[in-house]
């Protein structure tokens, strides 16, 4: 029996010795894989930072000499309309608007002049359908500005303006 126990101890000892070197091999491989992965991540971040900080500057430096054209402005004739009322017993309210069109360049003013009657008709038709409550607050004026811009762009298509700007707006 003693020999059997000795053999089993040596077998158990051999099994433990076989497992120990195998575990030691796996640990450095894991560390190497993690180190390589970390280097790849750090390298990627460094590459991205370099291109973000330095490569972008060279593009901006090349684009800097280009002149940015200032926008041109075109005054529209003053518009005075009565606002729509729901019932016949309310007093009539009027809207007086002075508008300026913001154009991308001065050459577009020459393109808009021939269609000025169409623009005035568009303004008159739209503004007469507004109710006084449509113009309440800054949100109402913003919606009015956006709608007039959309209508002007539709009337002068394929050309486009940048914005409709209010010089004066009065509701009486």
C-alpha cells in the first residue's frame, strides 16, 4: 500500500507540476494581448488627436485667404394690410411691415427686380389671411419670418435668398 500511496502522491505531484507551467504561460500571453490592445487604443487616440489638432489647421490656413462675400440687402416696398377677423363685430386691425431681403450676393438683386410684383402679391395675399393672434410674441414673428422666406424662395426659384428681415412691424 505504501507503494500505491507513493505512486499516487507522485502522480498528483506530477499533475500539479504540469498545470503550473501551463498557467504561467497563459498569464504572460494575456498580459501581452492586453498590452498590445492598449497600445493600439493609445495609438489610435494619438493619431486622431494629431489629425484633429494639426491637420485641421492646415486646411483652415489654406482656406483663410479666400474672401467671404458679405451679404447684400434689398429693401422691399412697405406693406399695409388689414388683418383677418373671425367675426364682423370686432374692430379692424392693420399690419404695417417694412421688409428687407438678405441676398447671398449683389447680382441676385438684378434677378429679383423683374419678379418684384409677384413677391408683393405673395406678401399681400399671405399677410391678409393672418389673424392678430398669429403675430403674438416672438414665436409668432419667427413663424412669420420663416413663412415669408419660404414664399420668396418659391417665387424666385431656382434662386434662393438667405432670410427675410423686418425693419419695422406694427399692428394697430
